């Protein structure tokens, strides 16, 4: 039961933090004005999923299966987004995929139970 709860919480974080599978909304959100785009990427929208995983860390520690899924999704997102970002021509899309890749690193850190590293990266990502 705890694994199902953790996986469902993680699915919510995946949608909020633009992980692989639900990453397509982030580059499309960059079509707006630059100040709005900066706000979306740095401070408000995408960081909530990582913060939620870090806050629920005692719950996730009881499910090794959920931590394996989190680690895998974070690693795949960081690799995929970095590779896709290299191929982009629009600078705003490059920044969006870079942000997505950095969020993958943060999720990966949560998956290996390094929550302090993840939150440190979250606070320094601007």
C-alpha cells in the first residue's frame, strides 16, 4: 500500500516538475513573455514537485520500489532533456530543456535518498 501511495505522489511530482513523459509542456510554456518565462523556470512552477518529494521523504524511505522508480525517471529525464536541448535552435527552448535536465538531476538525487543535495540544487538553480 505504501508503494502505491508513493508512486501516486511521484506521478504528481512528475507532472509538476516536467519529468520525462510529461516534459512537453515546459518548452511550450516558453512562448510567453520573457519575465513570465523566467518566473516559470526559476522560482515557482517547476520546483514544487522536487520540494514535495523532499518534504515527503520519510514516506518515500519506506518504499524501495518507489525510490528505484524515482531514480530511473530522474536519470532518464536528465539525459533525454540535455540531449534534446542540444538539438534546439530557439534559445528559449534550449533554456527550457536545460531546466528540465536540471530538474532530472534533482529528482535523481531524491531517488538515491540525497534530499539535502536535491534541495541545495533547487535553491541554487536560478
